[in-house]
């Protein structure tokens, strides 16, 4: 059943169930069981063994004989990062940093549009890694957007729709370094020497049409108050009642119990731990990358090589520990200033910070399990075979690759996995048919994978965006899909023009024209951009 249409069943079951029932763990569990049954041809004992290996594989790697081997440090470090970030958030709240920042920002950012623009700009500026982007931007922007009654679903959308799009076109990022390395292998395979992997990546940036359509929609939505689909429901509730999320739903990353808050907190109690987190993470990425490159080649690494060889997960933990140390230092400073803050509050903040991240970790574990089982089923290879078997005119190749990459990332929950499978196939097809379509085809794969990742409820990036924003995960997925599909429709039109005209400038121009039409047709909702007074925001 591997590598056939049946391999699509587990992700379809999980995705349909999660959209219908809104129960993430139950739906992912159903997909996991379905995948295990297909892999073992419905053998009961073999299915149970496969389920156990899938779960334990999240924490340690298995050899070919199924015996446990080394720890799966990537997954463990990501979970540790989440836990530490939850604790940092708790300490910032107890120290009064979140409240102080919200009051400070309310005096300077006067409108809901302004709050959303600040969030979007932060998402563009922090381009080192999508995981880090999703969680760090959420920590900074949440107090501001909460005060302006911007729904958590909108915040999650703003974070998610800037994180991956910016990372995928930035050469100095974990994504960029990985993609450049893959492109280098494709160029070497086909003996293409007219440009290097880095210059090919740079030339592909303007061809990544979904990035520009998605970012364009983000800023149009923020500036003009454009809300449709389920997002309109969430935004109306936030404006009318002040409830930025449904209190009856599970919210990953949200502190469950009210913690004591110092009245003497300052903006620095929030800003300095986050700055320490950013600086510590970037420094750790450069250090781990430099160490790995030197160990591999014996030479000193350039900036680009540092990011190519970096250990993202380990660097996130190192950076988080630096941020945690600073957050604790600011907490200790409040002990002498506030009667509410003492040793008991230290352990309370520690406990509540850990608890706040457990729902996100549960979802991630299940998502990793189903992604691994889908990989064993060969879902990605099956979809890739659809591309190779198609006999459409060559001009349709970019848009076809864009759509198939979108379906693959949506079904498998991994854009990186889609890159690894489809980029070499796209290179092979272009090299054997029309080499002038090589870069447009590769760019279309990158764009489609980001689109599918935006829509997939089993994507780890989507899960972490929900966590960073403090939004119910399914609320985030259901509200983001209409915007992502709109961006994909605009990008598809651009890829059709790019495939038949070969002109990047014309296809980009078409994307811009369609974005302008979107802005004009959707209009502007003055209520969604209005000022929220400090009194309203504090309610």
C-alpha cells in the first residue's frame, strides 16, 4: 500500500476529522492509527508495534532492527525550547513586563491597524528561523494586540503568514541555507555552471510568487481591516466583547491560572528577556554552525555556511536559556519592590509556565508521529510521481509544481520534506524539457510548499504559530485557510503567465495588479481599524 493512492488516506482522515470535530489530538490519533494499519496490512499485533515505534521514535531513534538508539535530539530540543519559553512568559507576566508593555504600546499605537502592522513588521524583521519567528513575535505582540482587541486567531494568522514566507526567501536563515544546499546538488547533477547555487537562489526570490501575494494580503488585511470567513466571526467577537479568544476552547501557550503581577514592572521586564532570547539564539546558531562546518571541512565558516550547518533546535534551547536567565534576573529584582513577589511565586511561575506549553507539546508529538508514518507510506513519493507522469504542455509546469507541492505539504505537514522530494524532480523535468524553466520550477516548488504548510493542521509551523499567538489551533487553521487560498489563487495566475511568457517582471506585475484588485474589492472596514481606548483595552 506504500506509494499508492491509499497512502493519502491517513492525512485525509486526520485533516477532515480535525476540521469537522475540532478535536486535534483525536483526529491526529485517527490518522496515526489508519497509517499504522495500512503499513502493516491491518495486522493487529504489527499495528500495535508500529504505533509504539512511532511514538518512541519521537524521543529516540531506532535502528533497522527496531532497537532504540541515540536520543532524537531535534524533537527533544524543540520541546525543551517550548517549555523554557513558557517559563519565560510566566516570569515576564509576574514581573509586570507584559502589562507595562501593553500600557506603553497603547499610548503609542493608537489603532487596531497599527497593532497589526507592528506584528506583521516584526514577522518580517525576525527572519532567522520560522520556529523562532512564530514564538518570539507572539511573545512581543500579544500584549499589544490583546489591548487593541485583535483576536488571537488574527494574531496567529499575522505570525504564520510572515514567518515561513520571509524565511524561504532569506539566504541568511535556516531555510535559505537548506534550500541553497539542495539547489547546489541539483546544479551539480545536471552540470549547470552558468550560475552558483547562491545566485540561483537570489534569482528565484522574485519568482516566489506566493510569498509576495501572502505578504501583500497580510498588509492589506492589517491596513484595511479586511476580514472574511471565520476570521470575521473572531474579530467581531473581540471588538464587541473584548474576548480575543473563545474561553471554552483549549489555548496552547496560555497561562491557565492568574499569576500575581508586580505593579512596578517596566517595559524592560519584557523587552530585555526577549532581546536576550534573540541575541542568544542567533549567536548560538552561528556558533553551532561554525563548529559543525569546521569539524566537517577543517576550515573557517562564512556567515552563509554557519547558517547552512547550524543546529537550529540546539541553538533555540541555548538562546532560550539565555533569555530565561535574564527573565529570572528581572523577576528577582521585583522581589524587593513588590510585596506580592517572593520565593513561592518563583515556583508558581515555573509550574504554570511548564503547564502552559503542554497542550502544544501533545499536539506536536502526535503531528511528528503522523508525519513519520506518512513518510513510511510514501505519500510524498506518490504525489511526486503524479508530476512526473503528467503530459501537460511545458508552460504549465510551474503552476502544476506549485499546486502539487501545496497538496504534498498540506498532506504531509512538512514543507521541508516537500522541498527535499520535489526540488530534484522539478530540476529533472526542467533539465530534460526546457532548461529555461529550471529556476521558475524550483521557485514554484518552494512557494507551493509554503502554501500547503499554511493550510495544514498537522504542520509543526502552524502548531507553533497557534502556540506563539495563544490561539486555539483549529481556530487558527480555519481562519487562515481562506487567506492562504486567496494568496495561492493570485500566485497561480502569476505562475501560468511565468510558464508561458518566461518573464518574471510580467508575472510579478500580474500579482501586484491582482493584490490591488483584492484590496479594492474587499474594501475597508473602518470599525476594524478604529482606535480602542485605554479603558476599553484594559477591560
